């Protein structure tokens, strides 16, 4: 959605600081006094002036550029009158068309993008006004003051971050690695959850996975939404597009888990080699501490470990058994996002010394009498850190 309220929301989310108020009749020029400019609450003075400037001067002026409605730029001035406790925005240029009587009651949104550059929006429909207020959890009584950006609805922040990522793409679809990285960055920005890297990697992995799914679907809608809405000229065209979408989904899902696990290992300073060759064409997803140590015959086997990453593993878990000859008689670790495996299969895994590694929240989907055999992501991270003496 590129309506005016959404542009204003995005500008505020990208801003260092922001302010909003409803325009009075005097602000809009309805009383004939528009030449004095827009009166701003004195609570907004720190958006424009430093504490030292305010202390040293009774009247302060600051020249700035203001971009209105994402379209018109003006060379304007902020003026602070200490004696009156007033702050005004003035100088909009000859023929400025936005401050007119019909804008009385419009919501004026002001967002500081740089020290001398601001975005401004006048929202003058009930829809735009309500959409903006809802995005920031404001009531009309909570305007005429700076907007508390830390209280913004997370879903609003997330949508803005996803839209910004998509608009910056120079390709139809980013690589799976870039997609996973973007999901982690957005998750950090919106939910401030980076501290979970060490304290709760199980939750962080699920947060990232869910974020990447939402990001991927948003890109799909952006790339194929209009095509699907218009319909297809033939069955062949439909099948071609459908196969393209499905194949990309399968490819992304298969690599996503590996990318996120690698980020968790990096965040915990764990040494590893991803996709290192053991023997022949065998490539475990992760070798700890490194493939070089694996091939060093004098390196203790007890200090080596492999982890396979498979989104689902109901029928493919046996592939893990022969990925590293040196560890054939030891325990192998298999991380999966699958929710639930039968007791019979889990018994078979135990007999083959395969230990499941599953996000903690998913363990409850497994047979109750087998759950104690399963490791969480946190368990595995702790085990490897101890093995590597971290």
C-alpha cells in the first residue's frame, strides 16, 4: 500500500525523532494568520535544538529542508521563542498550496531524517488519520507531542522493514542466504531479540524461521500477485508459473535451517566447517570444530562432532549414518524442524546412535516416553562449547 498514511508511517519509522498534531484554524490559514506558520508544542523543541543551544539563546532559528507529501520541498525555518515558550515552523515559499483552510483538522506529521532534513505529511481524510494513529497506538488526545517510537506496534515495524527490503532488491528473488540474513536483521530490529543468541537459541531459531517465512511470502506477493490476479492465458502458462513458485519454495526451505544454525554457532563463537568433505563425496552439514581437525589423524575423536540439518527427517534420517567414517561408531546429531516422529523410528535412531536436536517448543509433539532422549538447540550449543573448551 502506497497511500499517504502509509508513506507517513514509513517516514516516522525511519526517522530519528517524530511529532504529530492536528492543524488549528490558525495553522492552516483559515483565520488569515497563516503567515506566522505552524505552531508546535514546546515538547518538540528537542527535535530541532540541542540543550546547549536552548540554554544560550532566547530566540533560536534553524534553516531546514522539508519534503512535503513525499513530493514538494521547501526551505523553511524553525523558530524558538523562549519568552513565549513557543516553537514555530515558518517560510514555506510563495504559492505553497498545502496550508489552506480545508486542511484545518488535518493531522500534521513531522519526521526528522537528518539534522537539517525533515519529512512532513498532512493527512486530511478520516481513513489516513485513523490508519496513522492506529499504527502508533495513539488517540487524538495523545497528539501534539513527540511520537514515542519505542512503543510502535511490532507488526507495523515489521511490515515497514519488509517493504524496505523488497523495494531495495535488484533481483527477482534474493538468494536463500540473503533471505535468511535479512530475516534475522528484521527480527533484531523489530523484536530486539539478539540477546537470545546465548540465553535462548531455541526461541531465536523459531523467531528467525517464522520471520523468513513472512518475508518470503511478502516477496512472492510482490512478484506474482498481479500475475495471479490477472489470470493466465493458458494452462501451460499457469503450470510454468506454479512450478517456478513451488521449486523456489522447496529450495529455500532446505537451506534456511542451515543458514540460521550457522548464525547461532557464529553468535556463540563456535568453530565449525559447513559442508566440509569427509570421505569421497560425503559432506556433513556441519563438522565441529573443523574439517581440517577431522582429517588430522592425531586429533582426538572425542573432540569431533557432526550435525546434520534437515527440515524434515521422517524418511531421510539414515543418510546421517555414513557421512563421517571416523565417527561411524559414535553419536551423530540431527537437527530437524519436524514436529513428531513415531516411537518405532525413534527407537531405530537410538540403536544407530542418532540424537535428535529439536527446538524446545517442538519436543512436546514427540512421544512422551521418548522426549527425554531429545536435545534442544541450547543443549547442543552447550555440548559443543564444552567440547571446544569455550
